[in-house]
């Protein structure tokens, strides 16, 4: 699969376009993310058939329709368990899980934490627009306190989830944040995430032009800065420093917060060391020995 | 004197080795050529409470346990109080009067008391009090005049992992229990086990296996390579068996954070091309329901086991019931095809699980295997399983079978059968996407009303061929004291000949108790037919109609209050079943209960 080099390096970002016209609102942050993903695939020289996009429910569920690779649209919150199953069945595939903040940090929060502590080699891109868009504008787990939405007309009473610090303490081995308004920077984060051997989270600030009138492109442009350009030289190996950066909220850092080399879950499963599960012959499995144990 | 018919029970607090001791005795009997059926009862806790293990032994095949007890091994008064009324005339209690004190007038005069200083003997061997269990096994062997060597062999195998010292101490304990009885009591107990002398029977090796273990073996044989689950009684022993064998059989077994993750991981693995399974009980199945719908919409093959226990909610965590049938039949929103398989014994658990994997892939549907605690955890002796098996992966195509098409691979192509070609990620000309959203033949999301109609019909028309493919319900009779199974291959005039006194209808694990009840009924001159269903969905309605119309009297036997299968039959055929026997106290159905009910029905 990964070895079929016939079309390698020939693919351009537009080759990953399925030709389906995205149904997102004009100006939606998803366009920038979509562009960054296609460019990342092209830059990495990946073949279409070695990639599986797993999406969930929300505006971001459509990614698997717009990127010409294998695709599986799961249901709300269940992206990561499906991805885990695919990966353990065939670890030669490159898995890109894409979902929204409601999907990953709300209904799918349990799976999110467990996927990270397992360190399965999946790249998880979260289109974090701090609002429920597809259901027409309710508060999300990352909505700021006080945000007025359809479900919080008197202001959101809850503190937002901080996915970056949560990921760092939960065992993710690559934790990054990008901004949909900076496609080139986001592309680099995604490329590094895919190259990273382990669970990689790329949380993306994604302006919702229709339902979130606070966290806009302008708002982000004024607040974000790049960790790698910062004069205090952030050390991505330093967990404490990464946590400190994750907690910043006056200015919002983007870039790689934390990175760690660690053996992946699937690398520790002896049974699939020689070949992935899908390659194992099941035509005549012998169970006589097992039966004898019941005598 | 009764030869080769024994019902033995051991009882005491949880955490004191009752389960292992019961299994050792079962195995010792099975290895001597006997047929065994054992049932374990325990409350939902780790220490304390009342555990008991009931072993029924005979020299011909048995299908169920009975409530009676010939020998009761009691480690506390509770065991005696709970079970003494079930001790047969001339039966026995093994106990230690230093530990378990009661007045002699509390026990019927015909019951023989084997008062053995278990604790004292144990202390002479080891510090571990738990070895008292093994002393009672030796004592039992002496009372029934059975072979101590067979017991020693089982002890050696069971304790091998704990080392030679543990093995030797247990063998010594068994010997001491045996000697104590031989020395202090005369050999007049009413029941003896004589090793099977018939050479053909004697040399026959049989397995002693539970429903869960048989399902696990069936899955492994069928090529199930991915198993994901969350622990839940009474399904957990599937997880334990699969996990214990994951390295030697090259499986990936994943305990997930919850049942939602378990089913979705299994769906992911199946989508990627690996045969996969998950198992749970009703509570976990409730969480899996959304995944069932996802598998249905994406036409991902999947095998799910629901080992039922009484609900709703936590219910009775370690007890048995068949209360989930209509829930499972109707689980998840929308209309889609799925198969419900209801094995009735350990053999059916093995063969039908194997079949479930072929059906799931052939029709690209979800197969739900429904058992219950009684079937999942009771051991039964059975012949070695037939390992002839042909894997059928249906319309799965790979590599060069995939032709390059300008518009892509039609994963959901409309066909006469509703089943389309399927491929797996990694194939060059097979790229496709599967949305949980409604979609067209290529997997593009679609809201087109015409597409919607065609897709609903595509998915649901699979049931037509599934109904043709699945096996018919089996009809059982008793002839010359033996159970005769009539396999139906088609609806023919044979069916019209069902003119017995009564036709019994049941599904799943009640099979064993019904078969045993029929043996007793036959002795009384009552002729019964027994129609047992291994498939509830789709249902062989045509056959049912014919049988219900021709049968003299009908009775349904179900382990739930509302007679769920009877109501499904009524829905499908418009016909009522005349009588019913249901039980929902959380305990297994006993043959005598069914016998009594049928006698009552026939006498009125």
C-alpha cells in the first residue's frame, strides 16, 4: 500500500479535490483547513489510496466528500473509536480524523482522552469554531464564558474546555494549534502531525462567519502569534512550558506546543508486527489445540 | 441404588474458590466419560454473598440442569438453609461441624451427614484454608465410589500454572478427604459413578464448555481477528477468552473505554477488511445501538453478541433472562435489515457464530447473537466441534478485480439482491467514501427523494435472500427415550403430520430445559413436538403459519414476562399461541417446571 509508488510526487493539491462543491458558508474557516489538508497530502507525496479520512457530524463531517481518498463518515463523537479500529486492522494506512469541537470536546470527549493515552498513530484535526454551526448556533464546549448563543441567550455560564492543555496531560505526543486564516502555517502543522509517529492533535481556530460573531478572522488576527517565531523560543519537548503556553489567553499562541517520541500502541501489539491484521490468512484457522484445552 | 446419575452442589461465600472447585468436579466427571451440565449462581459482588455451583452428571447426554441435589457440599449454614429442601431422599451433606453448626432436627432424617473436619485436615497441609474445597472433592469421590486418579489429573491441569507445590498439596488434600470418608463412613450411599466401561464411549474425548467459550471458538474459527468490548456480566468471559488467546491465535483484542467505543472500533476494523466482533449484555447493547445504525447505513458487516441478563437498567447483574428480544429486534432508528440468531446450546453457539460471520459479510449486514447468562456461563459436555468450514466473504473484491472507472467505485451499486461490491481501503481503484448520511451509489451524500427510495429498498430487500439462506427452525421429538432432531429443509406434507398432544415453541437457551421436560412427558405417555428457533429475524413465518394451524395445542416457553416471541409470532402470523410458560425470577428454567405446566394444560 504505502509502497505503491506509481503516482507518487505527481499529485497536486487539486488532485485531492473530488470535484464536489463544498456546501459551507462563504468565508467559512473550513475552506482554509480543506486547502491546508490537500496541500499537506500533496507536499507529503501521499497516494490517495493509502489515506482514510474519518469524519464525524457537524459542518466538518463533509470533509470526506471533498478530499479524494478513502472516507468514512462516522456519527457524532465517534470518529476516534472508528479510526482506532481501522488503524488496528491495517496500520499501513494513514488516518486523518477530522471533526468539530462539539464532536471531539463535547459528545466525544471520553474517546478523545482515551485515544490520546493510547497513543495510536492517528492525526486528529479539530475544526474548533467555538459554536455549534450545523445545528444553527448553540454553545459548544469551547465557547467562551458569557457568549450569547441560541441555547445561551443570557450568556454561556460554563468555562470553555482547553483542548491543548487537556491533550498534553492526556498523553498526546504531538499537540499543535493552527488558524484557518493562515493556511500555509496550518499546512506545516498538519504535515508534521502526519509525519509524527503517534497521536497528533491539530486544533484549528476556525471562524464561523454565520453564528460566531465574536471569534472572527479579525479577532483572531489580532490575538494569534506563532510559537516558533516568539523570542522566548518555546521548547516543544518541555511539558511544563507547553502547559504554560496552552493556558495563555490574552494572546493566543499557534504552532507546536508539545512533541514527544514514544512507542505507539500498535507498535506494542506483537500480533501485528509481521503483518497487519488484514493480511493474515483466515482461510483455515486451526482450533484443535484450543478445543483440546476443554477436555 | 442409582448408578451414574448424580446431582452435586457446592455452596459457600464468594471469593472462597467455589467456582474453581465446581469446575474441577465437572471436568473430573466429564473425563470419566460422563455427560455433564453445570450451572453457577453468584450474586454481583466479589467477596461474601452466596455462591453455588451445581453439577449434574449422567451417562447419557443431558441438556439442562435440575433443581434436585444428591450431594450438597456446604461451607456455611446459608448453603444448607437455601438448598436442603432440594436434597433427594437418601441424599447427603458434606460439611464441617466445627465451622457449620446446626441442630440435627433441622435436617430430614433420610439425609446422610458427612461431617468432616475440613479445617483441621486443611491445616495439616497448608496455611491456605481454601484447600478445604479440594478435601470435599476427595470426599465426594469416596462417597460415590469414583476414581481419584481422574480427579488428580484435573487438579494437575487446573493448578499447573500455580506450580508443583500447589498441585501436590491439592492432590494430597483430595486423598485425605477420600481416606477420611472411606475410613469413617460405610459405603452405602445411594448413588455411585462407575467409569464408563463401553470402550467406544470411554475413549471418546468430549469438551466441557460454556456458551461464551463456544462463541469465542466459533468466532476464532470464522476468522474473527478483531474483538473489542467493555466488560459486562455475563458477556465478559468472551473478552477473557479472546484476550487470553490473542497472541497464540493472532487476534487483536481491545478493551475500550465503553461499549460505544467497542462497537465503533469493531465497525472501523470491519470497514478496513477484518472480520470483527463485539459482545455485551443488554445495558451495553443499549449504548451500542447508535453504532448498530451506523453499521447498517454504511453496510458494514458486523457480529454483535448480547448475552442477556434481567433488566431494566442494572437489573440482576449475574442472573438470567430473555427480556431483550423485542428491544434488539427494533434497536436503532430507521428501517434496515439485520439478523438475530438465538443459539439454544453450546454446539449451536459454535456453529451459528461461525455462520454469523459468513452471513454478515455475504449480505453486508449486522448479525446479533442473543444468548443469556444461563447459556453463556453454564458448562455442557459436547463432542469435539466439526472444523470443516468454508469462509464466504461475499462480494468483497480486491486488487485486480477492481477496474479503473472514471467516475469511481460504486460501493453502493443498485443490484437485484441489494448487495453491492465492497472493497477495503488501500486498494488502488477502489476509492470510495461511506457516509452515515444517506448517499448515492458512489457514497456521495444525497437528499434526492428518488435516491432515498432506492437506497431504502436496496438495503431492506436483502432480507428476501437472507430468509432463503438461513436454516429452518428444528423440530424435536422423543423416540425410544432419545431426542430426535428433524431438520426441516422445506415446507412439505411432513409438517401437516404434527398431530402430537402438544407443540412446544421456544427460542434460545430454554431449549435444554424443554428437551429434558419432553423426556419426562414421554414417560407419562405425553407426545410432544418441539419447534425451536435459532433465527428470530428474519422469521420463517410461512412454516409457523402452517404449524400453528395444524397443531392440536400449542405452548410457548419463554424466559420473560410479556411473552415477547409470542407477540412477534402474533404480529407476523396473526395467530395466537394457546398456552404459555414464562419465568422471570432471574433463575434458569428447570425441566420439571415446564413438565408441570404442560401436564396442567393437558389435564384441563
